[in-house]
C-alpha cells in the first residue's frame, strides 16, 4: 500500500529501539526522512546507521525532561531537513513499581516528567512547524494501563491516562490546522522495557526469562487473548497508518494494539 507520505519528514522519539525503531524502519521504507531522538548517543547513532540504508536519517541526542535539549533537537532537525510533518512520541519509562503507600513524590514526578511532560514538550516544539506546513500527523503512545490500571504501576498508569486526554485535547485544538493527532495503546510488547521487567521478575522468582513471561501472562494479563507478547512491528504498522494519507478522517482516536488485554469496551 502506498501511504502517500514519500518525502515527508518524521521525528521519532525513543527511536533507538523497540517500537520507535520499528516505526522508523517502516516509515523509512515509505520514503520518509527520519529524525531519531533518544538519550543514548551510541544507541541512537547505531540505529540511525541501520535506518540510513533505507532512507535519509538524522540522529539527535536529547533528554525530553529538559526543555532546552528539546528545543536544541528541534533546531538540529530543522537545520537538516527544513521542516517536520510527522511526530511519533515513543520515549518513555516504566517508572517506579511499588505499592501506593511506598511511592514517594519523586517516584511520581519522575514518571510523569518523562511519560507525560515529555510528550507535552515535543508537541509544543513541533506543532508550530506543522502549522506552517498546513499538514501534520502526531501519534502519542498510550498504554492499556491508561484504561485498565494496575496497582503496582500507578505513576505509569496515571501518566498514560494523561496521554489519552492530551491526545484528545490537542486533536480538538489543531485539527483546523491540518494536524491530525491520535494515540496508540500497546500492551505487553517485546521491547527493552518489558525485557527488563521480565528479567527482574525472573530474578525475583528464581525462574527462567521464558517462564517469567508465561507466569506474567497467566497472573497479570489474563485477558490478553493471544497469550503472547506483541511484536514492535505490530504496533509500528498501526502507527504508520496513522501517519499516512489514509488516516485523513481519523482524529483524536486511541487505537489499541493489545492482543485483547483490555477487558472492557471503553
């Protein structure tokens, strides 16, 4: 399928691995120029080298919790490509995983600063560029946790619920400018983030990594009907659609890519 976005410029945060990397590859294959933003210079440069075999690419090191670094990243991208048409915000952390009464203010603020305010900062940086173009696509990454919270991941759940609200608000504010803003909510995708979760679980329980996945599915994700971790490419496929010309009547929506993990209809 021709997505109709050849020659567009896409910014992908958290682009050095996981869903960000998979999305970058898929968009690059559609002829999109890619700007990858991540905190780790070596990793993002390595990913950029790989993407560079497909399309033009720029790697930028930036911490999304720092406004000056976000603005500096924006300037590097504008200097290289001249504009931006697409923003996909994949950067995020799991954050503190404790019972509520054990969580400190710092635990809450760290997760919200990265997972919610990071999205706020990159949208604030790149929406004016898209307004000048009169065309834009923004995809923010939510989570099943936004609508089906888990008591040991409260800061993450709250931040991701905020992402869904932010998506709807921004979509209402900027659709008139030709900028279509939507969210994608994955569940239990095979990424470095969930790898770390499973490695920790395996150590705590004295079991193998594979067994940690099996027990997590049984005990923590009983409604995940496909009974497996999702693939980053499966999420990227939905993101790419929302970045394309084919999503021209999709605004303020949340697409679940969760294997059925969310047990409710809303």
